[in-house]
């Protein structure tokens, strides 16, 4: 385990775990909601598709969070992706309900 | 029943031929002195793939695409598991298989 | 592949795998056993009279109908189970509505019928194979919701372990068949690879489909945002996803002749090659009264659910579902059927069972590898104690689960038939046996745990058919005579598993006797830095 060696890293590890677990869950949900808008006529089918794909997103996010050079970078990436996804969600919602 | 027998046979032969194209397993089965020449390597590899694809076609033909693929994976797994145990403990048992297909000829090996 | 990526994924694989390893092992073992839940049910209810020769279905139906009329005349839903391949007996079921006056709750009831006498039989109150199966996602002793969330979390970590495992396995094709025995850590890694890579399609399928099956709970916020919050909306959503494409046709049956018997005869005529396994009369007495027929079907992944017979516009109409209406729902359905394996015939079912065991082996060898890697002499004293405890609990869990299952079966035969909460006590026995194994491992000398527990497991399984002989009227010989294949299969399987454990115990003991004097590093508490460097 040469990747995380000394004690100072345990804070970094805890941070990554939280970012991966919570941030990943948030991002997976946002992406699922965005995907659910895709089928124009069938919202139920869209929701099912979104939920099924969300697990792949979650896996990739967790892998990415543990790969970045620092926990801070992981946090910034996940944070900005969440904000971007939230923005896309709000935008699509506005367009659909216009 | 016959289909299952042929399916398993194709898989056993196919995976054996494919794995014998690796020097690591080739030297387990035959004399260490026998060198795995490039020509024989490709013969083994291609015929291995052909047999494996044939087993896949047989499965899909018999049971349809969805169930056929399920059965293919379902038979490939125990076959490969069995082969890995044979390679670990009794590799000479597999020596006859390339001879069946006339893919290699060793002057001084017993099949 | 960049070396830092491999390193980071290695770390992730190790810790994602380790953190919920024991729970995943529990899920794998109970789920694997669950593939034979019907067969286990039969053994755990030995009072059931089994039907093996082709009985007259109409006669069985008449008896069932009479009993239902006698026991549940007011019930809106009647079901009759006809003898089928995994359930070779006759069973009636009905729904009892809530009644405020007599203070009875809404509940399902079932009774087994002995067709030799035409009477219902008293069956022992038992948790059955079904509970073992349900434990693999409900867990136990925790609320259902928490069980779902914990299982889903463990499954998510399993998926991450699988993907990172594939990424870090440099020579995944070169080492496909590689197993080098007797080389210590290298052999353990080889075996872990074999258990993981060879059944990889199954592992990926079972893990991903497991996540999908619980996604209605774990990803429920998506439904909340896009469809509606609350139980009612969620139920509506679920019903909409289950909508099938249906095909209707009117048939030549007089509406006043529509009855259980006529429905049975008609379905048998239409589907001569298939065996009817289940027939139901739903919404009895209402305008919407209809009959449903299910078949014993093992030749296709798509489970065509049922035939529905109802009266429409003064004619009799049959409705069949072909597949789900939504395309995403069809994909979900495919994964659901692959996970549950209900479509599998007996041979494929044993293969499912084998793959489940390989999955459990993958988790177990992973845990063993984690422990072995940590047992370096450079560890501090405190860490070595912790690792030693983890190692012991690990063995206690790995062998404890098979022991717990055997304990569950022993409890089914030994618990008195009329104690209160018999079902609960059967499950308690499961966990008591598991805890006892862990307790034993914590206090026994480390060199002896594997061999001792393996011998114990072997004995406890081999004696099950004997227990059956002593406590019931069933035994191996009588099962052959009565063509009771499920009972026979169970008894023989127990002997087979017992023999496997005997083999393992013998191998473990011969390994122990070969190296009696080598002091394990973990037993050594290094006091100075001059600790041995030998691995």
C-alpha cells in the first residue's frame, strides 16, 4: 500500500471516502434525472433508464475520486460536476415546462 | 443431452488449444525442450478461437440468442475452472488434444 | 496503463473489498442457497405428501375447490397449486380480508392437501428455504429498509471491487488458467484470480442486477423528483413499469360455463406441451372476477406470466402478456430474470449454485489475502493483535456460515413442533451457530481452527440424513421407494457437501502436519527491530 503512507493521509482518505460516497451518490442521482428527460413521451421508461445507468456513473465517480492526486482536487471535480449537472437539470426542467 | 456433450467438448478442446498457444502452458504439457515455434503458436491460437466460436454458434443455434449466451457462459465457466485445475495438477492429460487436430508433431513425445 | 492508476485502483480494490467483505460473503452464501429454496422448503416440511405420478389434474382441482369453499367462502382470492417439478404437491392459498369485528388482520393463508385422503395436512411451522433466500437482501434483525440499504451498499462496493480488480489484473488473459499450488501468497492470489476471472460474466451480472433489483429503494429520489413523492406515487410508478403488452382473444366458451375446471381444460388444450402449475380465481364475486393460469416453464428467459380468463361483453376472453411495454422495463426484466434464475432447469440451476459458491470463494480468498498481506513482522504489537483477531473472525465467518445453515436444518428437525415463535427460533439457531463458530475461532489456538471447524462442518452435514431418518418417517431408502426425489436429492446433497468438507479437512490436516515447527510470524511479538526478515 505505497499509495497512502503516513498519518497525515488519514484525513485525506476520510475526505475521499466522503466525497466518493456522498458526492458520487448526488452526481449519480443528478445524471439519472437528466437521463430521465431523454425519452420524450415516456417518463416512466426514462426514469428506469436513468436509475439503471446511475450505478455505472457512481462506479466511475468513485474510481476517479480515488485516483486524483489530492483529495482537494477530487472534491473540486465532484463539486463542479454536481453544480454543472444541477444546472443542466434546472435548465431542462425550465425548457420542458415552458 | 447430445448438444450439451458436444458443446462441452468444443469448449474443452477450444480453450485447451488456445491456452497451449501460451509458452507458459505449452511447457507445462510438453517437454520443456520442445520449443513453441511461431507457426505452431498461431495454428493453436486460431484453431482454438475457431472451436470456441463454433461452440458459441452451436449454443445460440440451439437455444436462441439470449438463452444461448447464458448457456455458453454457463458451460464455459466450469470448463475453464476444470482446465485450470488440470493445468495445475495433471497437465500431461491434455497432451493429446493438439495431436487430435494434427496441429503439432513431436518426434519423441507420447500423446 | 499508468502505474499510479494501477496503484490507486489497487488501494481502492483492497479497501472496497475488505470493508463489507463478511456481509458480502453472507449475501453470496444465502443467495446461492436460495436458488434451491423450493427444494429446501420441501425438506423442511416433511409432512407434505408428495405427488409423483401424473394425477388427474381435474380431480385435484375439485378437491382443492371443495376445501377452499369450506375454509374460505368469503375470500376474494383463491389459488390452487398443482404438482409441478420443483413443487410436487398440492397446496391451496387464500386471502383473508381484514375484519374489524373479529379482529383478524389481512393475511394470506395456505394449506397443503394430501390427495390420498383429500384432507388438509398439518405442516410444521417453519421458516423454510424461503427465509434463507430472503435473508440475502432483507438481512435479519434489522428493519427491511436498512437491510435493503446495507445490501445495496455492499453490492455497490462489490461492483467497484470487480471493476478495479479487472483494471489492476495486468495479465488477465495470460494468467487465465494459472494456478500454482504450494507457493504461499502467490497460490492464494492465483486462486482468488481463478474464482474471480473465470466466472466474471456471472459476477458482473449478479452484482449489477442485484443493484437494479433494489434501485426502487436506493434511487428513489429520482422517482420523487420526476414522478411524485410518497408511497402512493411510488406504488403507481411501480405499477406503470410493470405494464405488459397484452394480447387478447375471444374464445368459444359460454360465459356461464366459466369455472376453474373449464379454465383448466381449456388451457390444457391450448398448451398441450406445457404443464399447468398454478391456477387462481381473483376478485371472486365482483364484476372484475377473473381466472389466472401459470405454467411450469423452463425454456426461455422471458417468463410469460399468465393466461387470464375473464368475461367481457358477454363473451369469454383470454389475455396473455408477452413482454413488458417499456423498452427500459424490458432491459430491467432481463436482468431481473438472469439474477433470479427462475427460468433455469435443474442442470442450469446447479450451475448457478456453483457460480454463487465461486463468488463466495472469491470474497473469502480476498479476505484471506488481505489478512496475509497485513501479517508482516514490521507491524506494531497492537496492530498484530488486531490482525490476529480479524484473522480468527474471518475463519469463523467463512466456515461459520455453512455451519449456520446446517444448524438451521438441525433446528428444523429438533425444535419441538408446538413451541411459540418456532419460525423465529429456527432463524435464531442459524445466528447462534454462526456466533458460536466465531466464538470458537477467537479462543482456539490459531493452528487448529481450520482443521477443527472443517471436521465439525463435515460431521454436521453428513449426519443430516441420519437426523432425517431418526426424526421423521423419511430416509434415503424410503425416498427412493416413494419416488420422493426432492427429499432424496436433499439428503444426498448433504452427504456430498459433507464429503467435500471431509476432503478439505484432510488436506488442511496434512498441510498442518508438514510444517509443525515453523513459527508463524503472526504468533511472534517482535520486541526489537532485529525481527526476522523471513517471510
